[in-house]
């Protein structure tokens, strides 16, 4: 092979690498996808038929998600006219070391507060929210100021036309203290139950109809085969997408933000939308 051909091949490879890198570090982090799903069950009463659940997680504000991206995210969630909104934790990447301007903090609360849900907004904390007492208090304060009820091994009840939905929040397996017995202590198992936990591997410990989790970012840089062997603690077994266990369904989201570095590959940012359907309808 001539030297000229070798140079051309190497140049093409270099251009390809640069294009992939540009896509990974500059294009993909701006992509927000929506995973739209339907959940049908005889546990969903006819009064609950058609209810819309929107779930998002792993905001990591201050990395790829800043003011403009958060405003877009809030607008996208609101566009689905949700009945219930769920947040799966990791509000910030490291709020101990992120410097807030007072007007920026107010804008974060304003944008999160602009997300409306007919029957309530609920949240759990992630491991990045639990790195210190200051981080915990900061996350709770902002979420509660934005209209979210923060669930920590506890539950809340959504009521519509004589039917109920249990919303259960289990603490993160990483830096948290999950207590499933306590979380479900007030639950009537005959009612439709949604469980929220930052770390998806809690799925093996709970009895629920529908569960939402995040934490893994879907790999963020998703490398097939490699990610079968390297997965973060708390998402070793349940890593990406949906899983079935008996009559329970788990959805693990890729999350909306990035952590450690702003890059994504084969794992776009996403919000998750579920439409509840009654099999009796």
C-alpha cells in the first residue's frame, strides 16, 4: 500500500474519531428524549384510567444541565399535562462545591415549581444529595420549595374519584439507609402502588406494581459488553430500561443530566412518561 493511501486512511480515521468526540461531548448532552409507555393492569381502577405519570431523575444541576436546560426540561414535562410527577434524586452533582448566586437558586426553584401536576409531585434523594448534611438540607429545601414532597422510607396517598395510588419512596442504597418495612408500613396492598428509589437494585426487596429508579445514567457512556461487567453499586443487576419481576415492572431511566464529565454515548438523556390503563376498561 502506498504512503499516500496510508496517510488518507489515517486522516479518515482521525476525522471519524473527532466527529464521534464532538458528538459525544457537544451534541449528545443537549439531546433530551422522551420514553412514552403504557402500563395496563387490573390493579388500575377505572377511575385511574388515563392518568399520566412523568418521571425524571439525575438532574445533576451545574454540569450539562444549567439554567436554559432546566427551563427546557420543565417545559417538556409540563407539555405532557401530568397527573403525577416523580423525581428520582441527584438534584446536584456536588452542591457543597457548587457556588450559587442567590438569583440562580431562585431560578432553579422557579423552574422546578413551574412543573405542574394535578395530584402531586414527589421525590426521593440520590447519593449525590447525601454526601453531607449541607447537601442533604440544600436538596430537601429546594425540592420542598418547588412543591415536591420528599419521601424518605415513607409513603403518600394520591386520591381520585374513590380510588387510591400509593406513592412509596425508599432511601438510596448508596449513602442512604433503605428501610423497606418502614416505607411500606402504611400501605394497603390492594391499592395500586408506585415505588420510587434512586438505586434500582432495591427492586429485589420491594413488592410493588410499578417502580421507577435512576442512578446508572444508562452508562452515560454506554459501551455494550463492557457495561455488562462494569456497573455502579446500586445498579449492578438492574441497569438500563425495563425489567419484570412477577407482576412488578421496573423502569430504570438514563436520567437527564451528566456526572463527573459532560458526555453521553448510546445513552441519551431522557424523561419517562407512563399512561395508566385499566384492563377493566
